[in-house]
C-alpha cells in the first residue's frame, strides 16, 4: 500500500504565480515548436510538441485553479 506523501504546505502565492508564468511560457514555446515542425512537415516533432503542449495546458489550468482564478473550473472535470 502506498504511503501518504508528506506535504509541508509552505509554497507562497508568489512561488505559485512564478510557476504559472514558467509553465505558460513553456506551453507557448511548445506551440511555436509545433508550428515550426508543421511548416517543415516533421510529423514526429509535431507529435512531441503537441503532447508536451497538452500536458502543460493541464499544469496551467491546475495552477490557475489553485490560485482561485475566476472562470477556471475543477481541472479534473
């Protein structure tokens, strides 16, 4: 059986906001890379970029939800 993780709950709102900014930047970078791969007809690159972009969309939504941003629904729904 898995142990319950130890959580310190010591992240500041500023740290979470910074993480959101970093995740948003990386998400946008993957979108740009996808577009570049599409222009070059690089299907493998497009798949990797799309997969990473989609994953970061979930991260961004979760961080926005954590910060209580209006209009963001539960990330698991």
